[in-house]
C-alpha cells in the first residue's frame, strides 16, 4: 500500500539502487495532477510528463512565473548547488496559500552531516508555512543529516544490506527498527524479461503511529 501524503509535510524515502524507492516517488507523482517541482540531478525522472529544464535557470524561472497555479516542472541541474538555488527560489515564489510539492533526488547532497545548503535550511524552517511539501530521496541515509529525518512526519525505508546505512538506521530509530529493515522483502526485477518477480516491502515510520511494514503496490 502506498502511504498517503499530507499537504505541507516533510517526507524521507530511503533505499539503495533498485530497491523500489524511485518507483514509490513516481507513484506519488501519478496521484498529483500538477503543482510539483522535481529536482533531478541523476535524470531519474526524464520520463515524467511535464516541463523539463536541463540546466536552464531562466527558462525555469519564466515557466514558474507564467504558471503560478498549475505547474509540473522537472529540473535537471548541471551543478547541484546552483541548480537547487534556482529550483527552491522558483517554488518559493508560488502562492503561499496553495499546496505544492518539491521532490528532491539525492537529498544528502544538500543536507549532510558536513554541510547544509542555505536554501535547504530555509525550506526546512519555513516550507510548511508556505504549504510546500518536501519529499527527499537518498540511497545513503548515513550521509543524510539527522535534522531531515527528524523533521519528517513520514519516513519510508526500503531493504538494504549496507552496513553504514543499517548503523545509521539503528542510531536514529533503534536496533528493533534496524532489524525490521534487514528483514524486509527486497525488490526482485528480471532485466531480461522486464518483469517484477517480487514486490518490495518498506518500513513506514509515521509520526504518532507505530512503525509498520507495507507492500509497495
């Protein structure tokens, strides 16, 4: 079951390559008619319907000005730091009274234990007041600052065997949660036949509720 989103909330999605992480992000996108921006440094979303901008800050800014109420923008930066400055500024100027979503791939590049992008700091503090929902995705929770997962009302964690990431999961939510992640059913995909052999599970940690295991279908 795909977890429900609440307008203005912060969400983290955590899992290695081919875990089901990107599938979940795209499933949420399919539920949205518009009013979203995707920050896509790895070109994971080049198949998503919308306006694509390949390191085009002026074109993106103009598009956002021309479409203040309905927008579907996918920004592929040449430089992560300056690209995120562009993307964050564009969505920030949209009507503060209407809900909107910012999807961020490789979010650990913007908020890590070693550095925090200034626009990310501002969004973490004020996005909810502007009705901006933040959905950050990462393969490496060990490289993602605890501030983000602590602020998230919803954390979705896929199966991983990476020792550093399992340690980070245990440090944030305890060894029981770490064990639950290790026991999840992973995604099994046959590249030759392009079929899913096993649907992945994810551990869903939602504020105010006990953690639960969900099948992502």
